[in-house]
C-alpha cells in the first residue's frame, strides 16, 4: 500500500514538471513571437507606407534585397532588418527598435562614421539622404520600425544599384 502511494506521488510530480515545461515553452514562444512581430503601431505603419517604403525602395533595397545582399543584409522585410548583416562569421546587428541612438542603420545614413556610410558615397554623386529623409527614418526607428505587409521592392534597375 505504501509503495502504491509513493508511486502515485512520483507520477504526479513528473506530470506537474511536464506541464510546467510546456507552460514555460509556450510563454517563451509567445514572447519571442511578440518581439519579432511589428508592434501594432498605426502611427509607425502610416509613416512606413508614406515615407519609409519609398526611401528604402529608392536607396537601399537594390543592394540589400532579393537580388543582392551586401553585407549579407536585407532591408526589404522587417525579418531581414532584425536579423541584421554578417561580417565574416559575425552577426552585425543593425537596429535596436525604439532606440535610434543604438541603431547602426541610423548611424550609417547620418554619415557620422567613416567606416559605414549608407547609401555608399559615389565619386561623382552625393548619395547621402536628405535631412528630411534621415529625420523620418529616425522617427520610424523610434516607433519600433514596423513594416507593412508587402516586402519593399527596389525601384532601381539591376544595373543601377
Ligand atoms: C550600392 C550598394 C549599396 C546601397 C545602395 C546601400 N548599401 Fe548598405 N551596404 C553595402 C555594402 C557593400 C555593405 C557591406 C559593408 C561595407 O562594405 O561597407 C553594406 C552594409 C550595410 C550595413 C551594415 C551591415 C553589415 O553587415 O555590414 C547597413 C546597416 C547598411 N548597409 C544599411 C544601408 C541602408 C539603410 C541603405 C539605404 C539608405 C543602404 N545600406 C544602401 C552596399 C549598399
């Protein structure tokens, strides 16, 4: 009789542990999904569609999209932005949603750091974005950098990226 009771207890402890594991995994997965998803953010989305999509389409996705992935970075989807680039075998984080000061993409468009200036300067052409465009990008990062549903399509032809 005593053995039976013990057996039952052991079984139920195992069951509880299993249930806890499932619960923790589920919570963990939910947290990850929420962090990777664009925050439900109507203001940010509006800014994206009005201003940011065209900036990325005209200036970035030709080199950071489906055709070319310079620095192993894609900017046509939020997934690509969050995933970041690669420098040899090291991941290069390019954004901290909500914090433009910690976001490499904002540093890059400001041409503050000689090592990383985007879009890259060309000999004859000054390709630095306008102050207005930089301001919009900064605001968008502050708002969590949401993307619309459709990936950003480059407006450049394959030979003029
Ligand atoms: C003409 C091609 C070209 C265009 C256009 C371009 N980039 Fe880049 N980008 C590169 C290259 C090449 C690298 C790799 C690092 C390097 O060599 O400077 C890079 C790297 C980066 C990185 C660092 C990630 C890493 O893995 O090194 C960021 C961030 C970035 N680009 C953002 C942008 C943004 C934002 C735009 C648009 C405003 C843009 N780029 C437009 C060519 C381009």
